[in-house]
C-alpha cells in the first residue's frame, strides 16, 4: 500500500471515525448536563426569546457599533480566512470530487470555481492566516490566552494549505507524496477536531442561540 | 501577578480553615461543578481564544494589561473543566495538556476574579461565540469562596448579612435610620405594616450617604397612595452573598426578603436604586429558592414608569440642562430595565444627551461587583472610571443622572479624585422633586 493509498484509505476512514464519534460525544457530554428549569418571572415570552435567539445566531457575526472601532481588524482577518477556507473546501474542483467520492453520490449541480481563482483565494487565505498568527503573538490579550490548542490547530491548517498549494503549483518533490501530505494533514485535522477549538464549528450557533434566548427572557441586551 | 494582592485576601473563614490545600481546591472545583448545566458547559467549551472580550472590558481598555482579558479571569476553571470533567478529560490529563489547578493558582486568580471584575456583563455582548463570560466569572467566584479565597471585605459582610439582615456593623438599626430620614425630610415612612400590597427595600448606601434619595422614593409612594411598607427584618435587598460568591449565603439573604414579602402578602417587591439588589432579587432569588416567587420584583424606575404610563403619576418639566444618564449594568444591560428610566426622563422633559456607549452597552461605573467595598481596588477602579467620566464630558452634559446608589458611590469617589465638575444625581429624586400637584 502506497503512502497515498494509506492516506486516503485506512487513515482517512480512521480519522472520519474519530471525527464523527468524537464530535458526537463532545456534544452529548455537554447536553447530558441538562438544562436547568428557570423560575424567575420572564420579561418576554418564549416565542419572542426564540426569535431573538435565532436572530442572535446571525447578528453576532457583525460587531455592535459600540465595539467595531476596536475589533474591526481582528474580525475582518478572522472571518476573511474562514471565508477563504470554506470557498476552497466547498468550491474547489478537486475537493468537490473528493466529497462526492467520499459520500458516494454524484452532484452535477454542485458549482465549482476555476482552479486559478481557487489558487488566488488560497494564497490570500494563507496571507490572512499569517496575519492572524502574527496578531495572536503580538496582540497582548491574544497572546495571554493562547495555548497549545491554538498553535497546534494553526499548524495543521498551515500544513493543509501549504501542501495543497504545493501540489497545485507543482513544487519540488513527487506529486504523489505531496498529495499524500495534503490528505494526511487533513486527516490530522479530522482527528484533532473533537479535542480542540475546532469544535467551535458545532458550538457557535447553539452558543449564540442560548445567549440570545436567555438574554431575551430577561429583556437584557443581546 | 503580584503577591501583595494575594496577601491582602484573608479568605472566607480562613482563620478557622483547617483544610489541606487539596481539600480547598476540591471545595472550589466542587462548587464550580455544582453550578454547571449545559449552558455553562457550552460557555466553557466554545471559547475560540479570539481575545475580543478584552475590548469590552473597561479595566483592559484603561490599562492595556492583558491579564484583565475577561475570559482569562475564568482560565483556572476552564482549565479544571477540561481536565477534570470535560468530554475528553482523561485525554487532557494523561497527555498533560491541562495542568492540575493548585491552591497557589487560585490564590493568584483572586485578584482577577474579585479585584478587577464588576460582573458587568459587557464582555458577553462582544463575544462572537455568544459566551456569557460574566456568568463564568460569577461561578468562578463561587469556587473561590468555597476554597476560602473570597475577599474578607465581602465574605464578612455576606456572613453578617445572612445572620442579621444587615451587611455592616451599625450604631442604629436601619429601621431607626428610616424613621429619622422620614422625620428629617418630612415624609411619613410606613414601617412593619402587617399586610401590604408592596414591600419596599432601601439601599444601604443611600441610608447612610444619600438619605434624600430614600425620602424621595417614600415621597412618590405616598403621593401615589401606594399600599406599601418597609420591613425591619429586610430593609435592604442588596446581597453580599452574590458579591462574595457564596451560594449558601446568597440564598439565605434572599430568603429573608422573600419570607417577609410572603408574610405580608405582598404582590410586589420594590427594589430601590440599587443595581445588584435588583439583579440578585429579580433574576436570581427564584433560581436559588427553586420556586416561582408569589410576587413580582420591580426596580423603582420600572414601577414609576408604569405609573406614568398609566397616567397615575404626572410630572413637571424640568429645565433644559443637557443631561447624561448612566445605565447601571445590573439593572439595564443584565436586568433589562432599559426603557423605564428614559420614559421618566421623557416625562420630565430632560434634555437627554446619550453617551456613545449607552443602554445595554454602557461602561460600568467600575464600583460594582463588590469593588466599592474593597479599598485596595481603588487605583484600578479610578483608571476605569476616568474613561467613563470622559465619555460623560463628551456629551456636553451639565447634569449627570443614574438609578443605582452603588454607581453613585463609585462616581462620587471618582468625581472627588478627579475634581470632576459634575455631581451624580438620583433619577428618583428628580422625579420626586417634580411631581405635578
């Protein structure tokens, strides 16, 4: 079995298993703690609180005007590279084929972007990631609260991005090995996903919803 | 982090604390874990370490010191959660990715949890993940209390209040003070009526420092012909158990108010101009009791605004002096009483000049969360207050109003220190002085 076959065969399957069961367990472990019954007289109805909770899921993506002056740069960089990553993963031709093969379906309607454009997006994404990394080190509160999880997650993302670009741009080395490196780094991301901060992909909307919902019950600011 | 701050804490009952360091840490973590539900765990799990909460915190903004980053203040408990009770606790423990929390760690964190946080909740509004950071701090304080690491100033007051209903050594009982205030200001104070529709409380700070505010509230209630009474056994509604982080004492203190209200058959407990009293009674008492309370809890500005809207309270228009209003965090941002003070100011014809950060986004007075009571916090408090005073000045206001006695204490102190040209006034007093006859 070649390294490439290993990376997209047994290792990928193992990584997917860890990812699926790990994510499920981490979500279930939180939900098992249960939601407390609340006794205080509510200011707003449950329906209104549900609406506000739902709205908070989306609205929290845009900073309140009171904060934007201090947070705009960090948010632009953060959202910027997230948008880049999603664009590459969901609209890059080879990736679309990969998803279709992995899940065993054909979706001719699934749009893709031209390879050249994806390469440009990838380079921009890496630049934004670099800015985010430098900022994590230079910005005092960020540096203070950063830990292994932050740097390890970034390291895996860099490995994926750089090996991907290397493969596309035809860098030195055998293509098969470079592609294997790309897939192995992706597998590592899947394996690390449930253990670290990458879980925010699953927590973000429930967390925002709960915040908006509970604040709305009190009539408090959201 | 300085050791001076650590030494300044005597801890709750530390003199009699014969527990080992291990037992005290376990006590802290036990209290922390007991406060857990899915929503708190979500808060623990979801942080992406973006550091944005620092940009909401007045202590970070004023000093630029990264240790004041709000989520960092909860770091010890976040770490303990991931290591001891999170979904992959054994993984983090075995690989040593999360170090065990020690008593020394907790001692170092005292300063961050008590001396540099007002639990004002502004950080909860900036978090892109929607984390309730202030709640994590509150739960962290509970852990610290159980480890015997709450500041003595708060822990002693909480214990005294739970025992006697009064959070300070007094020369005269509060009931006597109330009677004297009534006599001095020419208002009839109703005290210890056996049955009444409304039970009213007074802020400790106003009883001692701003008695005219207490008289003002009484004057308005009398004018409205309200069926109310103060109760000698529960004159103040503020809750030092909330500040100190003691769930047990907080519950005992709240129960005293709740029991008195039940005893007189009150349908409403009226909380005076006191932010923490409002939040702890309005949003936490029922949760601590584990029951729906048989009465409503309203802040005095809410009650008065309802009377204005019902046409029962008519007010004269005041002068056109440009006026700024400070939104107390526990009443407005966390408590939801946003419109009521503005309804009153509108009825009074106040020429309101809103600050850039107002309503739910207002900067805290920096004295809340017990910081007014901890003298050593004053230098840091003043730095944060300077930011706020400049913001008030930027509005061009000549008058400065608020609806919380604790905020007034904080602003009065800062005003004196900075030779500020404004005095912080009570909104309820302005209402009382302008009732249309």
